[in-house]
């Protein structure tokens, strides 16, 4: 199942129950996200959604990517869509 969100894009594999992250903002990436990893990222962004200075995340543990406060909220909305795809 393909997801094209405001901040992220990727594809959900129902057989493996994993989300393959393919794009963050305008940057191409390739990461597989398990449900617990997505929940950790979601929880972190939720705790920092009101930070006026935004947040910095890294792609591949080496490329910093700045998210504004508005982008954090859009990212959270995208992650909520992905969460619905995981089977319980």
C-alpha cells in the first residue's frame, strides 16, 4: 500500500508488516520501519510538537534534516496514517 504524505512517502508491506520509508521532505531515502520504531518516532515528535525552534532528525545517522514546528505537525499526521496500516 503506497502512502504519499505531506512530509514522508513510502510503501507499506502487509506481508512483513513493515513500512518502507522512501522520501522525507524532498530527500530520497530507503529505510524499513517496524511498528515499534514508528511508535518511538511518533512519541518523540508528539512530545516536541510545540517546540518553537523545531527539531532536527537524521537520515542514515549522518545527514541532519531540520523540521519546523509546522513540519513536525505534518510529520505526525503522516505517521498516524502509517500507524493505521499496521495489523494488530
